[in-house]
C-alpha cells in the first residue's frame, strides 16, 4: 500500500477508543436528544457546568474544571504543585504518558524535571519512590498503567505509597484517564479512589467515548488556580458544550457497562491463554485492558494484520508494541463496545490466522 492509498474500511475492531459504528451523524443525533430549545450553551446551567458539577460529585472533590485536552490538564496540575512547594521535580512510572507521548511538555513549557521511578516493564513500587533523592513536588500514579498491560497496584500498596509521598511533602496526582476501568478491579466508590489524591485528571473520550476533552478535579483553591493556567495556555474555549454533552452521554450509557467490559476481557484472555498460541497479560486482566504477546516479529505481524484488515475489514490492532526480543511483539486489547462483538473462540481463531499469515509473510 502506498502512502497515498486509501486505507481499507474498518468494519470490526478490537480497539476501543472509537466505536466502529459511531458516525458524525449518529453522534450529532445523540447530542440533539440531550438538549431542547431552552438549553443554554454556557453559564451555570450549560452542559460544561453540568459536567463539572457531576464529576466533582462523583469523585468527591470540591470542584472540577473542563480542559480541552488531558495533556494540558495534567501539566497544569503539576505546575501548581511545583509552585506551591517551590520544587521542580516530579516522579512517575517510566512509561508515564507525560513523558512518553507529550514531547516533554512538562519541561519545555513549565520547566519541570521528571524522575522515572522503577522498571518500565513493572509497576512502580514504594521502594522505587524511596530511592529518589531529590525533594519532589508531586508523584503521578496512572491507574491502570496502560503500557504494561493495564496493571494496577493492590489497594493497600497504593495507599502506603501515597502516604509515604505525602509524608515527604509531595502532592499525589492521579492520571485517571482510565479510572472508570480501574474501579472495576478495586470495587470501591469513585470518591474513595479519588480521595487518595490531591488532584485527579479524567479523560472524557477514552472509555466514555466522548468527542474530546478532560476534567481536572480538586479542591476549590486548586481549581481556581488551574482556571488561570487554562486561560494562559489557550484552553478556555467558550463553545465546548458539544464535548460536554458527549461526555455526559458516556457517563449515563457506558459507565454502567464497565464491569461487563472487564468480564469480557477476562473471558477473552482466558481463551487466549488456554489456546497457548499467544499470551494474554495480565493473567487474568485486572481491568478491561490487557496485552496480547505474540511469538512473531513486528514487521511480519504488521503485514499480516494489514492483509487481514484489507481482506476481511477486521482490525486486531492500530499499532504494535515492539519488545527487546526482536522475534516478539504485542498489542493492546481494550474492551468496550467494539470488542464486545467478538467471542473468545473467534479471537483465538483470529490470532491463529494472524500468526499463520505472519509466518508466511
């Protein structure tokens, strides 16, 4: 396929972020059903304000603030913690989204320093954090840790880590892009999970299948300061009501389905591991997210996946993850509406076909 060729249509997908059947028309119709002639676009009764109040209540915080992106929301939170404490450093797992996927905006824009804590292939531990000698402004926990298969620390360990960090004067920040999925493992109310942290970021478009956006939740003083920074960074958009409406729809319609998604992820992973052709990890999945590790190199698997998509319209992955072993690779399955269409036996058959094609590629 040349760079200018039209990509094949995706009819089915194991990838979660964008439902295959969601078209702009379907989204607009769903949003129209949530408003009437008297719905204001902004102000205290507008969709954005409604969303902020709802998430503050759900997470048990005094206040919450809409941001156009999670990148902006998290950098603002860390900037506030740094300025309050007169410290420039923060720590997180080596695979934190802030460092891996955001062009180090925390450093370029805000002058902050990052300490990777622990091994990139394992969960961050209290011992990893204790080894950092520099006083920290904050520590970031991503729950679950996406890049290692959606793993979560056990609750008591998480509580101990947060307590130790706070005892050393640092703030605790939650990268809660997938807090909706993490709750299915902890089985604690959202406000109890969020209550461990000083600031909480949540995504509006991943599991909730919103159009875009994020919310930062915290005490009122922190949110007031965050509002100033949001304006400085160009994030105070005044026509965000469609994004808020889509997020409210996700809270109503998809949040109640998270446990079903996790159950299906466990069923898929169990079937994959019973077959033995590939390895699903964690075993069993702690959340609706897990990784599939393949005994084949990435180049061959990419070609096989592209051919399978072109011939059948079935997408197993949007991108592969390489491994230190060049003869292996992996990809993520994040169960939501898309993956619910696949039975465990069907996924096993697809993996077998993928690897057979890769062997012949």
